[in-house]
């Protein structure tokens, strides 16, 4: 049985929470479900709170055979690998 952290919708929601607004606007046009999620008052409030709470941005790195999630602190110019998403 998969927990909430392995649910694809949960993962997308959490990735969206950490994206800048400009990038979210690009995803707005990808699908109706993304548009509805991004436009929902609950998501907008959660995104604002997440943005105010942290200055750390997440980025996904795609290789030929792997995907890595990193947290990047823009103020200290450091990066930490959080997860290899293919394991």
C-alpha cells in the first residue's frame, strides 16, 4: 500500500507548492486539472504560505536514467540532494 508521499497527485501538488508563480502560470495551460488545482483558493493560500515560510527552491534534475530532487538555497548558493526519484 502506498502512502501519501508516493501518490502522484500528492507529489505534483508538493512540487507545485515550491514553484515560482511564473512557472505555475506555464503549467496552468497544460491541463484542465492543473488549471483547476493552481486556481483553487486552497492552493493559492498554501503556495503563499510556503513562499513566505522558505526561501529555498526545489529543482528537478533529469538524467538519462534517473531523476533527482534537490533543494537549492538561493541566498547561500548551496544545493542538497533530497531524493533519487527512481529508487
